[in-house]
C-alpha cells in the first residue's frame, strides 16, 4: 500500500536549492518571452499540451527605465510550444517543452526545456513546489537574420508557495508566490525571477480566472555593461531589446481565463502586458493553450437494457450516511484533493481507499476513487486517484471506505471511455 511520503533529506535539499539557487518553468534562453510560472501536474497523469504565443513590440525601456523608441521598429513573433509532463512517482514529476519560433516567415526550433519537479505539503494546507530545469538552444545566433534567441545555456531552479482558500460560498481561491534565480552562459547576467498570483474558480464550475504580477530582477553581472552600445551587435533585432539585452529587468501583468473539464483537459486564453522595465522591450502578448491527459478517464457503464424513462419531477432521495461514511467538507479540483470529516480517532489511516458517492443517487454508484494522504484526529485529506464519470464532486457528498482489494478490482472492471 503506497503512502504519500513526507519530505526526506532529498526533498529538504531540493527545497533549500529552490530558495537559494532557484528559477523554473518557463525561463527560456530568451526568458523575456516566457515568464516564470509554476508547472503543476495532476496525480498519476501524463499531461500533453500545446500553446500558441503571439508577441509584438515597437518600443523599449532604456537602462534608466525611460521609453526608448528606435526608428521604424515593429517587432512581431510567433512561438508554438509543445509541452509534456509525467508524474513518475508520488510528489515527483518530469517535464519538457519543445518550441518552434517564427519571425517574418522564418520558422525554426528555438530554445528547448527539460526539468524535474518535487512538491509536498507544508503545515496544514500550504503546498510547496520546487522545480529545476535546463533551457538550451537548438540554433546559432546570426547577425544577418532576426535571431531566435540569445543562444545561451540556462540553469534554473525555483520554488513556489501555493495556498488554497475559500473566498465566498462555493468559490475556491488559490494564492501563489514564487522566487528564484537564473544562471546563464555567454557572460549574460544572472537574474531573479518572481511571481505573485491569485486564482478564482467556482467549486462546481469549470471556468477559472487568474491574475498575476510577474517580474525579473537582473543581478547586473554582465561585463558588456561598460560597452558604449546598448545591446550586442550579433543578434540582428533591428533595435529591439528582445534579445542581446544587458542586465534586463521588467515587470508585467497577466490575466488568464480557463475552462477545465473533469478529466483535467484545459483550454485557456491569456493576455500579458509590460508594466515597467530596464533594457527590455515593451511587450504585449496573447496566448492560447490546450492541455489534456494522455490517459482516458473511466466510468461505470450502464446496462444496454436499462430503459430510459422520460424525466419526471421527483423529490431527490437522500441516502442516509452509513456509520463509516464520511462527509466531504472541502474540494480542490485543481489539485484533486478533498477533505473529509473523519480522522484517526475514527479509524482512518494514511493509505486507506474510499469511493466518492452522491447522497442524491439512489443507486449509490461511485463517482471516483480516492486515497488518504494525511490523517488528523477528526479530519483527513484524500487524493483523487481516478474519476469513473464526468460529474462534479461537491461538498456534503459522501466518502465510503473500501478495501485495497476492492479498489484494485474496481479499477480493473471500469471500462475505458
């Protein structure tokens, strides 16, 4: 019986690394185009996604933060990302990103990313996520073409604090705060990326709205700072500081509207706008993202002979909870976590399995299967392992304990969609 591990020496080491030498996903060789954000995965799933990004800029910020307008500058860029994330063990995941960039009809591979993620729970409900990644170029910087990036090899790693909360009834809120550091080759300055965000989503809805402020603070270690020119001459950006900039710092705002299906399939549109900067372009960008799990969700099939009667208004039949049934007190759809009103004093132990059931369903058909990750005297936290059908699980639903053998049998008998 697998149990969610507590942070050991390796986890503590990575956490320390996250706060001392950090950065994370995404932070390209040209990381102005991909602000630093947490890369979350869901339990036991392999997620694949694609994102199309459009950027445009006609002005820069100079070294003092004043607007700089090169003559006839109109920089536009299209980047297509393909992402893959896989949770290969409890709390551990690996991820990667492949990118294709287009500038004025010229398309080629840009900077690529591989990395590892470790996350655990700190205190009562504070989640900590650490990430370590490498960004590497798959091109050569050229002076006679618009460059696809800076051509640097970047080592980045970072940590985020994620705090779920309730804002008003039936609405979930999530705060996130992250900070880190980036080290780069080719004498480019190191930097400290940071982000602070908030996300709102109805407890029984599929839409979500999130906003964040993202930034980058240069460590000002670039030796080219004392050169009379503002940017390197071998990157051919026609006056834009999108690449080759020395000691860039910036702040930008981000808004994301998302729609998430029960099986973690996600469709989102986002807008980014530069707010302030030094030695960076004033960027505006739009992005469209689609992400889905490679595994299909499962549901319990009804018998083909079951008659479909016309709907008639009836009073719902409320199932009385059995002595061992627990009520769901809180649900976090994004992390697939639920809290129930039973704990160790009622015999609940870490690793126990439960079926999640609607109190309004007279057939008592299970909607999902979950496993206990943490247990307190009179409350427990459960991680959803598998959905049997596409239906929302809300507060006051029931969690019914099952044996480990019944859990394996239930999984083996659930047909794929």
